[in-house]
C-alpha cells in the first residue's frame, strides 16, 4: 500500500490535509481544510490506481470519473454531498461533505446493550428515504455498499450515507470480501439494480438489532436480542430473501412497513368521520346539557313564553355551532422527518418532504397565512394576515395548538436566537408586537417603527432587532430588552428584506425600488456602503454562510442573484421565474425558492444553478424548513 499523506500536504492547490480519518483497502480518507473557503472542512477519499497495464488503468480512471460526475448531482439530506473530484499521479480523489459524528458501527461497538428498536427503525427509515431518492432518479444510482461503517450519525442525529461502493472499481475482489454478509452477491456487478440495496437494508437492520452479521440462513433475531418484535423480524427476513417474488420492490415499501411498526393504527388516530346532522344535533344537546344547565333550566321556566323559547333555542344553536367549530380533531398526519412548509393560495399551507419534493399534507393555520418562524425546539409560528393573530403550530402533526392575538395585519415575524422573544410586525398599525415565550406566551410590549414594516432580523446576541420599513425607506433598530427604537437609519428605496453576513458584522438590506443592497455595520449601526444589483426589484434575501454568499430573489427580473459578501460584488445570475421567498434546506446544502407559477425551485449554492423545480399549490409565497 502507498504511503499515507501527512498533515499540511496541499492537494489540487485547495485542500490542505489536517489528519487521516481512516485507512481503506484501496487508499485512505482524510480530513482536509478548504483554503479557498475559510473554516470549511471536507472529507477526501483517496483511491490508489492498481499496477495494471495502461489500458486497464485508463478504463479504471474513466469509470471513476464518470461515477463521480454523477454523484455530484446527488442532493439529499441523508447522503453526504460529493462536491469535487480530481487526480494526482496514481491516485484519484473524491471530495465529500465531512460528517462530524460517528458511524453506526462505532455506536454499536460502544454500546454495552442493544439499541432500542424504535430508535433503530427511525434511523433505517432515513436510510430508506435516501435509497428511494437514489433509485428514483432519472438515471438511477445503486448505493451498493450499505454497511454500518458507511452509515454516519451526525450531531443532530441525522443519518448520512458516506460511500457508494466506488472501491469496487479499483479492487472488486477486496470489496466483496469486506462486504460479505451485508451486501447481496450481485451488489458489485455492473448489472446490479436497486434490489441489491434492499438486501443491504435488511442486513443492516439485522446487524443493528443483534450486533451479528446475517448468515446465509439467518438465525432468529430473538436468539440474540429478545426485545426484537415479530413485525420487525418479518421485515428483515423479507428484505434478505434472495428470491425475486417475496423480496421488497422498493425502499419506500420497506419504509412503509417500518412506519406501521412505529405508528400502528391505534397510535395514529385518523380524522373522525363527519357525523350526520341528526347525530350532530343530539351530540350538541348532550354537550350543552353538561356545560350549560342554566340554559336548559331557563327553557323549562319559560315554556309558556314563546318569544323567550325561540330566543333561547337560537342561543343554543349558535353555541352548538361554535362548540363544534372549536372542538379539536384527531390528527391524521404524523411528521416522520424534516419538512418544508409553503404558504399557497392565500389560505393553505403545504407540508412537503424536502428529499422527495412531494407534498405529504395540506392544512390551514388560519386566515391568510403570511410568514413563518420556528423555535429551536420546533414550535412553528404562523402570522395570519387577515386573522390578526399568530397561530402556534405543533409540527409533529401540523395541528394549531393556540392563537396569539396581535395588532392588525401581522406579517413579518422573527424568533430571537435566545428563544425568549417573538417579534411580529403589523402592516396596518406600523407597530412591532414583542411577545415573551415564557410559561405564559403573551404580548409584553408594542413599539412603533416606520411605515409598512416588511421584515425583521434579530442579531445573534438577541439584543437588537432590525426592521425594514418599506414606505419610509428606513431601518429601525429596536433595543429588544428595553422595547424601544434605539435608532432609525435611512437606506435605499423600498426596503423589503434583511440578512446578515456569516459572522454577523454586517446586515444587508434589499431595496426593491432602488434595486440595490444597503450595507449596515452592526458595531456602529451605520450605513457603510451599498451593492448595486443588475435586477428589477429585489424581494427577499438569504445568507449562505458556507460560501460567504447572499442570495437575492429578483422577482421582476426573473432571477436569483448571488452576491459575494467578501467583496460585496455580484457574482452570479440564476434564472428563476418570478422568485419570491427563500429557505435553506434542512441539511443546509440547497436553497428552496417559491415562484409565481405554482412551483418551487431548488438551487445548488455550490454551483449556482437550479437543480430541480417541483409543483405545489397556487401562488406559493412564504417558505420555512423544519428539522
């Protein structure tokens, strides 16, 4: 085997070796620092070209580069991102997202007991999501090497798949040897299809619950771990069956069976059937009998006075209808992973799987949902513009738990980083409502700002809130604790949106009518410059700290603009039809953009191009991602 590279070696004039992460049968894996992007680390996998005739070496290189090019197009929250590849001498290199966490194999080795079955099933559900995504691509990809050592768990307890069986290109014999027990015999053949990965799911699930590799004829899982349920063992055995008929047909099918174990029918109540009018009447009467005996007593006393009888009956009907409307319904949806929320059509919210880009639920938080915000704990707040309130939503099932009454026409809102405050802007009154998030969530202060407040940004220390006032051409700076405006700054015309740079030293203001960005120094709270945009009306601005880039949705120019915050210069135009709001994907490697044409675009921020577009409801506006 060739000598390992040492710390300090610079590859491709960009990647500086920090340390060796692991040695492999065909090379090594290194942690590297990207000298072109400050404080950015990657993992680089090294592949040694075997000593073969030149023609065979060329064939190996061509196969590797073709697969690496395909892998660069893969974008899924449960798959480590491939961002680059290159060669130096007799070595090929693949540059990947560095997952700061531990492999499932390491977790199992450190655990003195068996892992809880439900925890394992949740992890395997994420694996199924990733594989279903790969298998559903226009040019499907087979992962091939699904082993516990290639399954990472990051610090947020998200699964990340980190290898694609590329070792087989360089040493197929060695690859088959190390993967025995986890991979089907045909996994490393060029003709292998998705069924090879389905076998891998079964083998991995078997190992995660028993700490043993499945043999050719697997021993009963209960012989190792008595806590394994019969339903789970049934899933494993079906996935491991090598005959074509009983085997699962897709990773989604396995995921579906896993969900049935995690959430049996009795655990996930469905929405109650709509009762008949007669049933409604008697149920309402029973409710009123329990809750309002004085009304019934009044009816009895007033039997001989028809006018009072009719009045009381009318009151009963009104009360019954009101009770029926506020009675909670059992949730029919349970969140299984990260989601994307999109406000559509002015009345409903679409819950979307950000990995498959498919709608999984539609619901309404109130009248005209305008904007979203979420706490670190996951509670979602929705400003209902015409309902004059905030809806407090449980994202586990998209159920509105309560409403907070605020000033008229609430729109922009923000949660402070310390989670103590929620700030809500009222377009009708030009006030900011400050809400405390303690045991009793309530409005504790109202602060007047400029005309038509459109966006709020709270600094990382939670001390100051910046408010963009579109009709006043100003930004108000609120002292959040004192609940007063400390300063008002004149900016460009029609400020719409706010974002900070990576270290929070600058705040950028997108000005719709002057087509530029105003740059504010957060230390002095003064304007220090501006960036002209080659557009026709910037609407929303989003910071992508990994590449020190601001993305600006230019609705009138049908494009998203990329601005380099290191030099405050425009560096890219990305064509998008009427872009509006933007949100960072749950894994932080893609940007979702709502568009006027009932679509959402998904931008790759490393390549600055639209990777996908997908259809949602009419007129999507505000977006939010929740892990």
